């Protein structure tokens, strides 16, 4: 499905660009590199709960999993195409406009979300999965 891009960021500190690594001092993540960000959020999902179940017409979103494990469901509203991914620490997923998404926490999860567009409440459309 072209409206979702799931990628595992490199686990190294030896390259330019988006990456993450763990060292004695703890985890470090450079989640975005040379990207315009006009919306930045952080959220937690406790095991057994979910967030999402919506899509946006104007806002693209990128999510980076800091810790935990997510069952991520995606639904392209135009073609009704569907995809499922298990996301974990170090995974980044880009969700384009018109793509519904819901994240189920398989473990307690910490996630950073960002977008080049601002958040507008009226641009959030409920979608059943």
C-alpha cells in the first residue's frame, strides 16, 4: 500500500541522518533529519489499549516507536486496501493523507509523532476497523 511506509531506522550512531542507538547512558534517537516539522507530539499507550481509528485529509503523520510493541492496522480509504504491521523500538512509520490508522498496544508503548502540517481537530475523521 503506497499510503504507508514502514521502516526500521538504522541502529548506529556512525551515519548521518535518521538513526537510533543504545549505549551505557541510555537510548538516543535522531528521528527526523532535514524535515520540516510543524506538529510534534509524544504519547503513551498502555498494554491492551489503542489510539487512532481515524484518518486525515490534510495532515501526513510520522510515528517513531521509542519502546514497546504495537499492532498497527492501516486502511486506505479510497481503495479500501488494508495492511497490518507489528512495530517495535526503532521503527518509524509514515502515514499519508487518506490512510486510516489504529495502534493496539501489545506492550506498554511510548511513541513520538510529528508532521509537516499543523494539527487541526476538524481534520480528524473517525474510521472503523
